[in-house]
C-alpha cells in the first residue's frame, strides 16, 4: 500500500478529524483513509465492465457474440511513424521546405 504524508494541516481541521474519528470508533488515520476513499471512489459508481454487460443484455448478445468483445490482442504495439505528421506540419508552416527535402531524399 502507498504512504501519504499531508503537511501543514490546520489545527482546527486536525481537531475535527480526531473528533470525527472518535465518534466513529476509528483512529484518526483510519478516518482519513475512509474520507479519502469515499471522496475518490464514490459508492454506487458504475464500472466500465458493468456498463458493457448491461449493453450486452439489452441487445441480447449470444455467448459467441460476446466472446468477440473479450478477445485481447497480446501482440506488442507498433511504433508510430511520424514522418507524415512532420510532412503535413511542415507543409502548413512552409510548403517549399517539404518539396526541397523530399527531392533531396529521393535523389
């Protein structure tokens, strides 16, 4: 698990945290963890998998149709070729440079 350090917490906030923790029968540290979890992972949040399952049920997908969505390609991603991006960007900035460089590289 990660460790989080929060500096310069105002005294009144620290006091309120201690009181809130005591009222719930927790340590101050446990109360801060609960507050953080509640703030960033709200209860009732719908995950992507649940949403996709709902879509599948709504469209009455068969098991065979559903399998096409669960296939994962484990092949490594190919690097992006940015040569065309460079040509297009340069064309908008100065079209003459593109043609000069293209003619030089093609001999």
